[in-house]
C-alpha cells in the first residue's frame, strides 16, 4: 500500500511532464469532468506504472490562455485519478481548486469497487471526512474539522445512512457533548455534557 501510494505521489510530480514529452497529451472530448464544461475544454494525460498496457494514472487539466504565449495555452491540473492496485479500476480521485490546491479526495481503500472515504479540503486544509460502512454504500462516520482539528463527529449506528450519535469536541482534544437522535430525523436532539 505504501509503495503504490508513493508511486502515485511521485507520478504526480513527474509523469505528466514525461508523458507530454514522449507521446503528447491526449485531448478528450467525450468526458468533460465538470458540470457545464465545454467539449474539448479539458485534456487528460495517462500514465502507466503497472507493467501492463493499461493506464494507471490519469491527470485532467483545464486549458487556460497564457498571456505570455497565446499559441500555447497553460494547463492547470484539476483532477487526478489512479488505479493503485493495477486491477483496471480507479481507486482514488483527487480534485484541485483554482490555485491547484487539493480540494477533495475520494478513495476505495480496500479495492472492492466501493467508496470508503471522502475528504474535503479548504485551501488544502482538511474540513470534512466521510467514512463509509465497510462493504456498504452508506456513510457511517462524519467528521468535521476547524483549523485542522476535529470539532464534530456524527455516527450512524442504526445503519440507515443518517447520523444518530453525535459528539462535539473542543479543538479536537476534549469531548464536550454527546448527542442522540431520539426522533429518528437524522439530527441529534438530546444532548449530555461529557465528563
Ligand atoms: Ca484498482
Ligand atoms: Ca472499498
Ligand atoms: Ca441512523
Ligand atoms: Ca432528531
């Protein structure tokens, strides 16, 4: 696991450039990656580290005009996908904001084809983490962060996909309140102070 993750990170730095040099980027027209995207607005580069013929890494770029050189538009990385265990199925997706900073990460950590975790970032700092129930397709735990520290944690113990157990934390260090959803509307409404 560590090895393939490292490979992914290294690829993130180098493969795009190398691919461009070697074979040129392959523009895509059938797969716009953002709502409302115009055909041809994005380019994708594919990398292969698995030793077979299939690509394992996909980098998606938005092309923006370069005022210094109008003939060569600049490319901004907007999304990166990778098949970490080389089974042909993508396991991790990372999206980047306009500054090129990580904004969202979706991962299938056990490679069963089902999402296990979503991380949301604001300017590269973690703000939300959603953990899916093992083998299922519903979120089990929601964590919310402020300045990188957990301040709220919600959990779905009943398995209906909505929180029924809640915790409030002081700056990720001290549990402050524990809540329950007593009327089954997906929001905690009965709270006790934590000791
Ligand atoms: Ca895979
Ligand atoms: Ca999974
Ligand atoms: Ca529930
Ligand atoms: Ca409730």
